[in-house]
C-alpha cells in the first residue's frame, strides 16, 4: 500500500488515478490521525508527500520516520521552493523531487514503491 498527501484535487487525482491504472493500492493520509489509522490497518510500503500541502507535509514526514522508519518517503514540490525541498530532506524524506520530475516519473515510481 502506498499512502499520499496531496495539496489539491489535481495532485490527488493524478496520484490515485495513476495507481489505479497500474492496479496498485493507494490511499490518502491528510492528517496525523488518518496517517496513524492507515499505518494500523494496512501494510504501508511508501508515503508520497506533496510539500505544497503546507506545514502538515513536514509534520507527517516526521511522524512516518518515528512510527514506521522502514516506509519509503518520497516528497515533491516546486523547483523554486528550495527551502521547502531541503526541509523535507531534513525531516527524513529519502527522495525529494521537483513537481515536474515527480509527474514524469510517477508511473515508474509507483511501480517501484509497490
């Protein structure tokens, strides 16, 4: 199972739609309570984080690192938001990508994370 936090419906639809097309399980985790519930009810392998979701993005990366250190965390954001990208890496994201790179790699990335 891959979890995701998306800043808007566009990214949520893109992530979920791509996963569905590939036959992969993918569910949202929009806040700490939802993230903990998902960790408790399914085998989570990866967490994709849209850094434009605001402070909750960095917070949830930290929660994931503490609660499920074996889960792969991938973060993405605008290429001009260098501080945001660096903060994600410092919080524990194993891979930090620009939105463009993430969008291009999404199908292959989801398959690799599954």
